[in-house]
C-alpha cells in the first residue's frame, strides 16, 4: 500500500482529493460545523476516482468466500423513544379513524417496547439474518447533562448485550460536542464498553460532525480502530474519491494516522431529507452506489437509522438487502471489514 500511496502522491489532483486538502482551511462550514458538499471543488462525487486509480496501479482486493464487493451495514441509534408530539398526533389519528386499541397502544408506546416502532433492534437482527447479513449499531452514550441525551444506556442494556451475543457489532455514536473533545469521547467509549461487556472499536460521529484531519487523530488517540463518519450529510457519494477502506494521511505532519476509515456512502436522511428524493429516486441513487462499488471491487457503507426502519423506508432497506444478496455481496459490519482489511495487509 505504501508504494501505491507514493504513486498516488505524484498525481497532485487525486492526492488532494484523497487527503481532503481543501478541508484543511475551509472558507465556510455549515450550521453544524461541517464541510458541505456544495463547497467542494470535487463534483464528480458518484465516481470513486481515487479507488479507480489505485486499482489501475496494482491495488488487489479479495473478499471472503470469493465475494466481489462488500456492503458495510450500519445503524445510528439516536432515539429509542418516540417524541411526545408524534405520539399525540398518531394517537389522535388512530382515534379519529375508530381504531381505539391502536390509539391506546400509541399512547403507551414509550412504556411498552413491543408497541414502540423505534425499539426495533430484534426485528432488524431478524431481517438481516434472513439475508445472511450482519451490521453495526452505533449507540449514543451521552451523559444526562449532555444535549445529546435521548435515552440512558441502562434502558437498552439488554438489547446491546443481545446484539453482541448474536455476533453483530456495537459501536459508539460520538456525541455532538464530545466528538471534538478527547476526554468526553473517552468517557462515552468507556461507558458503552461497560454496558456492552466488550471493547468498542468503531465510531461514527453524531450529525456526521468531522474535521479533517483532527477527528482522525482524536479517534486514534481514543483507541478506536476504525471510523465511518467521512461522508457528506448533504449528498450521497464518495467524499474523498474512495470506495475502499484507507488509512488517512495528515498533511500537517506528513504521517499516516493509525485508524482505518471506512467512508460513508449512503444515508437515509441524506436521500429523503437533504436531497429531498422520493422513494423511486432514492432507490436509483442507492442502487447506483452499490453498482459502482461492485464495479470497483469496493465497499459501499450504508446508514439506516432505527427510526427510519419503518414503513416505506424499511421496505427500501429490505430491497437493498435483497439486491445485494443477489449480487453475492458480503453484507457485514464495520468491525468485520476492519479485521478483513488488516488481514489483507493494507493496514
């Protein structure tokens, strides 16, 4: 990989894209302190230009069981309780339609797990298992003092233990402010490890807040082995031209950072909110990203929140699983991709 990076460095345009050089001194950040897609000089975001260059110059990638490409399945757990206004609106709607039982179930949904559509961890596990897939659940681990506090880890401890016991991964969803604070991120990591009963090796920051290269350095210092934050909230695609995992390079030091980035490609909120796509167009973009990853023997990282895994959005997620299984993709977690990439000797 060192030889390939040396070759890549000779191509100044692709090297700048790979290292995200333009993000070292941004002229504008959005309201969440993120570098937005529309400020980037790189607009050909649906083409992984850096990965293509590396493949043309000797990068060899082999997947388990002869799979052609991989799909990194992930879920950010921001909420497990329904907002009160949503409960009230849904209950009123049920009562107005004469569905008295449904109305009362809605009113009690935050108290009775099986009536809460957001408390769907076991149905997600069952769905993925039916397609031979595994995924990563990134849990917020905020303290009660934090603005991120939406639920206590104690509330979901049994679910977290079940996820781990069944062979899926639990990672950290780094808090809105703690993702830039080594002491707070260490506290959150330790808190989640105590509940999970195992080391937490993967992370994705809340709201996809990320600063190049500082976030990589901080996460590496905190002991994380990999990150999956590097993607745009505003647009699907390949933010640094990569559809493969990679070790980032700090242009300030000239050194490789000891963490693996598995870049984010497609997020539900990006499709349906930021890009404002309907179901048909959202599927076209998602399918395109899968097809591009397959063509380049790469990894497409998908983020579907638990609170999106309801209704039509759930149907689209299952459609994605079915499509990828038919293509014989490796449907797996971030941790398994990290372990596989390391075994290949790439980092």
